[in-house]
């Protein structure tokens, strides 16, 4: 393991609405304009989302006039939520902002120049020499891709630490006059949230705790004592990153993405997403694992982006996974909806909090997104074993 996942943090806006409340709001907004409100409700229930946190209160959305006001709201809330989750991450990890050498920021739901990461420099005491990498356009893929790109950086800077920050406010992209099936589905599927992950190179002090556990320190392996925990998680539950793989599927540009129109972000969402997960993901993943002497059956832990119930089902079927392998992905979808790039980091956080993978076992962090493409990150937990 050349890099180490030291801590994770998540944050959600304070405005929470159950799916029933949201369906009622959409019925009221689209009454007399949508020809089949019962069909709208059916779409919203089929995505299995129980409720979502939103950037604004429901009445505030109605007051927004055009893309300019929606994007201004996005910038304000994204900065607030981003600051909250980064401060929480640093505090729980016991690391100062000045010790961070690289900050990768990703979003697909709003535009800001200067970018949110630059604006955070004026709120959090980062070093003026901090390397910032704003990412835009990767969509749901960016949670996994961001981990991979941060791993790439830290491989060449083994004494350093870096942060990946994702802020997605999907509700502020809603097209209120678009009655297409993709827009109706997305209005019931996507929620708002932020996630951050702290990673270090192999020679960073936090990584050395994992190295001691890897060497067989019994106390670390059992997670005994505060010294053997980071952010309240036993070191034995914190994985390292072994490698990553990008998987591009040619001629698939209209599977997922945005069309940019006068009113902002218009969803492109094809029914082909689930078939891609079922039929096209496995070959690329198998080729990646073979390079490390592994097969799909050797992966004990799956951390997958919860694109939607059909996508989760297609992924499980295509990879031949056990019925409960993606249970945390489905649970995250049910609790907070699809948070685009932040979702897989929410699933990672729950995995680290609730799972105890076997010592030395492998995991895959996986997401799919616009292009159409996939990103896979090979994880390994400390200790001897597989």
C-alpha cells in the first residue's frame, strides 16, 4: 500500500424532507401542467428513496428566478457545507489545515470562479502554498476518480497529506419546466450533501500506524486503545489504496451527463446505465484485478456508488456478487438519495464505521459516470492474510 485513507467526514443540509413530502410538493408545483401526476409519483417511489436533505427550504426554490439565482444559491450553500465538512474532517483526524498539501474539489451541480476550494482558503487556515485541483465534469464518477487522483499525487509525495472534497447540490439543477422522463426520475432520485476524505502518503505519521498494524501489532489489529484509532475508527478498519483503473466505454456520450440550456443544467439520463453496469463493467474490472493476481471472488468488500436501484442490481448481477454485497449502497440511497460524486464517499464512511474486513483483505471502491465510464480503486486492509 503506497497511500492510506486516514479519515472521512460527511455533511448534509439541515432541510430534510421525506419522499412523501417531496411528492406532495411536486404535485403542487406541476398541477395542471403535467398530464399524469400519478405516473410522476410512481417514478418517485420506484427509486426507493425514503427522503432527502435539500440545500434550501421548499418555498425558497419557488422564489428562484433563472439560472443566475439558482447558481448563486449553489455557491453560497456549497461554500458553507464544504467548510463544515472539511473542518469536521480535520478535527476528527487531529490534523491542522496547514499540514494539508493538496486539496481536490469536485462537483457537477454548480459553477463558481474562483472555485469553492479557492474560496475555502479565505475561511480555513490552509497553507498559501496549498496545491488546489478543482474537478468538474466527472459527475457521479468523481468520488472514486478523486480518490484515485489523490492516490496518484501522494504516491509521488509519500510524506504529505491531501483532501478530496465533494459538494453536490443536485436540487438546484432541477428544471421545473422539463417534463421528460429523465428529469422526472432525477427529481425523485437525487439529493444534496458533501463528503471529504483525508489521505496520506506511506511515510506520513498517520500511515505509520497502519504500517504497525500491517506488521502484526496485536493491539492495533484488535483496535484496542485510543492510540490505535484515528477519528474514532480502529486503525485495522482503515484501508490503503493499492492501485486504480479508469475504464472508458466508447461512443456512449448520451448515456449520462448535462445539456446546458438557458435555465441551467438539463439532465441527460439514459435507460442504458443499468445495462452498462450489468454487461460492460466486468471485463475491465477483471483485467484490472488480474494485474494484481486477483479475481472478482477475491474482493471481500465492495464500496459502490448507489446510482439507483436498477444500477445497483445490474452491478451486483454483472459482477456475480452476493445479495448483500451492496447493502450499504442501497441503504445510503434509501436514506439520503443519490448525491452524485459524494455518494460513494458516504458509502465508504459507513463501510469504515460498521464493517470489519478480514486482515489483509481487498476491497473495490467503484463508481460510474458521464462519458460513459467507470473508475475502480483497489483497497487493502491492514494485517496479514489474503
